[in-house]
C-alpha cells in the first residue's frame, strides 16, 4: 500500500517551511493542504485538537504536530537519504538546543519588529541582531550549521531568512551590514534546490506582512 503523506500548512509560516524543506530533502512526495487560519478546517481541528495550529504532518492517517518534532519524525522515518540530525548524541542535543534558541529568540524579536512600533520595535531590532550575531558565532567557519551539509539548524533558520526582507523594510536596517556571515550562509543554502524550491519569495512575504499590519492597525 502506498504511503499517504499530507501537510496542513499556511504558506507564509516559517514553521511550515522547515517541514517542506525536510520532505524535499528526503524526496518524500506529499499532498499540500493550504489552511485558512481565520476559518480553521475540520481536518486541522481533527488532526491537531490541542493547539489547533499548523503545520501538521499526516502520515498514513496519523498526525504529527509541532514543526521541530515533525522534522525529527521525518528524519527518523525516511532514513534512506540526507540525514538531517547528527548521529552523535551530543551533537544532536546541541542542534536541538539551537533550534529552540531560534524559535524563541529569533521568532519573538522578529515579531516585535513587524508587530510593534517605537521603543518596542527598536528593542526588537536590537534583540534580533543580537540573536543573529550569536548564531554567527555558532556557525563559525563552517559552511552550514550542520557542518559540510545542510542539517537541522539550517533547515529551521532558513525559513526565517524569507522574513528578513520584511523585518529590514519595516525596521529600516540591514542584516547584511551587521551579519554578513549569516547572509553568506543563506546564499549557500539557497544553492540547494530542496531549500530554494520549498521557500516563498521574500517580497511576497513582505506584502503579506504589510497587509497584516494594516489589518490589525499596526502601521
């Protein structure tokens, strides 16, 4: 019996992007089911009744929720190509630590940039750039956070990269000017078709964010 794989997602979500990248790297065919988060589908509510959030991977009728957990599930389930997490337990734990750091620090500070103004926005910019500089230290002289090949941390951070243009446009700053190493890393990642073909255009993300700001009176 053929495997059934569905991804319930919302296209601008950096959390969904990492799942798309992981599936692409593993060569897993799947059905993409776009979700309207203002009018959540019965399928989404059934598959993720606890958090009612995207993304959700549905594998042979069984749901897996929370994006970082989904990526690890994909890595463990489809072992035939492109390992995403390190085999060494310590390195694997470190990768998980930095993924958690990204999803807390980079996400929250990025949200402050686009969803606030004045002092709070300036605070968000400072925190955002501080987080990226810390990640530059972690990257060091490696090509990727995963070493010589794309790994778990790379897959997680590259989705945020698609939002950089929005943060820069709204916050009036340049990531390239302060964190050129991160931008160099992103350009290397985008040479990988599994990544570049799985990500939306940053200009489309910016259009979406500006609409959100207008809708919620955040201009």
